[in-house]
C-alpha cells in the first residue's frame, strides 16, 4: 500500500517509516510531487493535521495522513504547543526554539511537559484521527544529539535520559508519535468489512 505522509521533515519521516511494516511504503510530500508549503492556520493540533491531510488528498486523490505535534508546557499556558516548530519565529529553527524555551522556564524547577501528536488520515472511507501523548519534564541544559526539536530538553516519565539521549528503539516505543501511529496502524490493519 502506498501512503503519503504530509511532511518533508526528514526526522519525522524516518521515525514513522521505522514504525510501519514492510507492506506500507511511506512517501513524503516531495516524493508525491507537492513542493509548496501547506498552511497550518489553526490553533489546535487536530485542525492543523486535518488541514495538511485534506490539502494532500485533494491534490493527489491518494490516501494520506498528516500529523501535527508539539511540546506542551502547562506552566507556560500550553506554549509552545501548536507553534512548537515556529516558537522562535520564522524560519523554523530548532536551536532558536530551544533557546527561547530555556529562557521561558529559567526560573522553574523541572517543569512538567508533554509531547502531543495528532494524526489525521484521509482515505476513500473518510477522515479518521489518532492521538498520542508522552508525559515528562524539562531540563535546563540540553543533553544528547539524537532526535529533533525539543528532544534534548525533554525527559519522559520513568527515564533519566532526554529524548535526545535515548536510543531510537526506546523512543519509538514510548513517544507520542509512536502511540498515535500504533493506533493508526491498527486501524489500517483491520480486515475490510
């Protein structure tokens, strides 16, 4: 089965491809021939995931999915939230986003945070959503070079290493995206009615 992932984020694409079985080939936006940026005009992960998936489905007519995900810090009223990728402004820059977040939590002691992912799938049978969360806390000194985004600052509950330090197979088991992807893959693997 060919499935378009409405993303050109190499980190996300690699992470997602490791989560699916060999029967499912994930294609990026670029591989699907979509080169223009897709707008994310909404204030919720769910609506932004839908906006991206809907655009790709209308352009290609092929089954596709999009995720919108980010880091939520309750003590910062949910920031960076849906603006996680552009928290420090455009163009998106992980290092600048991390610096801004570190400045915002400077006076806080290991603030609680969670990653949230929402996947929107659009196919011939309609629109479906799948969600995942990974709870933890933030550290004040970035640790590790793995992952992307805020991974060097985020320590998931039950661990002492950041997502930037954890082995990819561990992150794939516990991440917000893997939780949402497991639900999505279970849906795709259902026998046809």
